[in-house]
C-alpha cells in the first residue's frame, strides 16, 4: 500500500504566504537550496523510513513514535499526537506524543468522542477533518481550552484514522503554538501520516487478534484434548498443532516428523490407518476413525481422527484433520456401563427377592410331584408281581417334573447372571414365555390372570435376552401392582407382541396392558421414567428407569399411555434384525 504522492516544490512554495518569502528562517544554504526544500527532502526520507519499518514488521509503538517525530520535524512550533479509539468505541486513549507535555496528555486521555469533543474527539465522531485555528476563540475548543492554553497550545487540526473496511481507529492531531490555519502542505502531511498510522494500527490489531485467536485455539485444544494437523500433497510437508504434539507425546520443538508420528500408532492398527489415509488421498473421501497410540512408557491412548481433503488459498491440495484423545472419555463410558450393569443386576436380585415365595412355590410343585411319583414307583415295584408299566409311567413323570424344576432354576440363574451384555438374534416371544411362568404364581395369589397374545412367526431382533427379560419382568410386576386392589373383574394383565411397519423400517412391539388404577391423581407422569421416582411405598424407583435405559441401548423406545377405560399400557419397540 503506497502513500499519497507528496506535493511538488512549486506547490510547497505557492502554499506559503508570499509575504513570508525571504523572511528569517528561509536563508539559503551553500548549495542554493532553501531551508524549506531541505525539510521537504527530510520529510520524504522520513516517510521512506516509515514504509521500511512497516515492511520489516517493526513494533507499532516505534512506528507511531516515528510518525510523530516526522510531523514535528516538518516545521517549528508543531506538536503531534496519536489517539486510538478504545475497545468501548466511545473514548480515545493516547498512543504516541513525543513533545506534548505529559501533564496535558494525561488530562485529555480517556476523553469521549462526540460532536463537540475538541479536535480529535470531534474528528472521530464526524469521521472527517476538523480544524481549530484559534483554540481561544473557536467554540469547538471549549472542552480543553484552559488546559491547552496553559501549555501554550493555540491551534489544533485533526483527521480521523480509518481501517481498510471503514472502521474508526482513532485520530491524528497536530497542535500549533500560535493561532493559524494549516497550509495545504500541512494537511497533506497530516493525511499521509494518518494513513501510515492507520496501516500500522490495523496491522497491529490484526496481529493481536491472530495472537488471541491462536491463544484461544491452543487453550481450547488443551482443555478438549484435541489437536489439528495438515499434509501438503505436493510438498509432502506435514504440520501439526501444539495440541497434536501433546496427544502423541512429542515435544513441540522440534516438531515430530511424519515417520515419528507413525511409529506411535499401535502395531495392530497401522495397516488399517494406512488404508484409510491412502483411500482419502486417492478418492478425496472424508474419514472418521479411531486407533491406538503406544506411548514411551508403554501406556496406550485411544485417539479419534477426523479429516478430509481441501484446496488451499494457493490452489494446492491439502489433507487436513483433527485428533482427539478419547482415552479418558472411553474409560469413563466403560466404567459407567459397568456401574449400570451392576445396578441392573441389583435390581434383578431385588425383584427376584420379591418373587421368592412364588419361585419357591413354582419349584416345590414339581419337587412334591417327584416325591409322590417316586413313592408310587416303589409301591408298584413292591407289588407281587411288580407292575412295571406303572413303574415306567411314574419314572417318566419324575423325569418331566425334574425338567420342569430345572427350567425354573435355569431362568432364575439367567436373571441372576452378572455376565456382560451379549447381543444376539433373539425372539421376544421366547423372552415373554420365559418370564411369565416366574410372575404368574405371584400375580395369581392376588387373583390376577396373565394372558399371552403373541404373534406367530414373530421376527427376531438383535438384543440380550437376559436384559430384555428384566424389562418384561418389571413391566409385568408393575401391572400386577396396579391391579391387585381393583375389583376382581379387572384383575387381568395382557402381554402381547406384534409387528409394526414404519417408513424407517419394521419394529417388534411388546405391550403389557392392565386394567388397574392407572397413573393416579397427582402423580407426575413426566417423571415416570426418572431414576428414584416411585409411587410405591417400598419401591426404589429404579425399575422403569433401568428398563428404558435397556431398551434405548437396544436402539428402541419404551413409553406408557393411559387406556381409554381403565389402567395403563406400557410398550417398547425394537427394530427387526436386517
């Protein structure tokens, strides 16, 4: 960016008062040049130095001081001042003032801009040049008149400094020690210096914004355990942020090479990662994958990497991406899952404890039958002659009753299992058939009948049968609890299965319907599935919360609705296996 061209020597001479020609201060040197010409050459040299300072990236404070000295050296009796607009956009702060007394700059520092805010404040407000030829007489000089006159300042002219996009940056002001208006040369110098100052300030603000942005990014990377990286396809140059260096465990300086970075990848993941990167480079596809890193101490980190191809401003193709250390979050998720599994197990144990009497009855029945059949077999053997056919029939009954008792124990053992969730294809009809025999005796003690309406050839769903049994068990017990105190005609529970086809796919629905007391007056339906919320006097309030969590982990949904007549229907849906 270039400065406005300087005025010609003829213009400089024409701008001076003709009556001043030949006056003291304009003596010629030995080479015949006037003092004014020498100052013009010095001004041009000073402007050139400022441009060089800008190009070299000299600190802004040094450039501003150089601009002030350039103005003050252009003529005697001048004092320059640079004020910058504060972040609030309403006040001006001194940025440079070489010969102005500090007692004066301290007074006007922090002054608000406005339509009558002296010279600089008004220039910024109006966004145009302001000239106060006589501070003592001009109404615009009233705000700081006393302070200015006390310091021998009699005139002031200012221009606003604007950024390349038109934002106000501040004002450049020149004070004179005698009342006068600026010459054309004075104004041109002021405009050029204000322009140089604007460039320096805008550059400084951009650099500060960049530093702040980099600091924010670095802090964000540190807090989120993320980092970024890039790879120039043409130059094969690999770059990475400080956050990436932190993740892979290398010092920031010197930056690790691509080979060093690759050596961190777990041997079991290297080929897979290489295939993903090769595909991205070949097809320009985006990628999102996880892999392990092996650190110097042998510990293992889990990293998620996202990225893709882009065209840089230079037109070159780059691969860019971001890496996130998900070790801690994955560990926390695993621990949470283990805690949830333990809680589910406790809930199952508690539920089976409530069913202890019914389970004992369910087991005692086949055991009693076994004893009776065994005694009968002994009696038939003691007969003369032994009735072997009846002995065979008794022994067959014993086998059947034993298998019946064994099935009850297997169901109980399955529900008490603490093994990790194991998803496989399973039939929800089988899940229901496994649970109903455990619950039916307990409900039968209260005169509640259980009816199964199951769809024939029900499609299978992916899931863990034990966890799904826990859901059905909990819904049936809740239905029984809601039905035990209603009139006998309404003491019934219906568990059904069906298939529902939606635009998003086919789903198996399981519904448990009762004709009990319903949600009840004053109960908070919105909190029905909240943990520890219960309407039972001795309830823990975990059954429905855990049931919903189980169904959601199966990619399904669990909900409840009031029936048109009596009671409530709980339903859950799980998508059919593809």
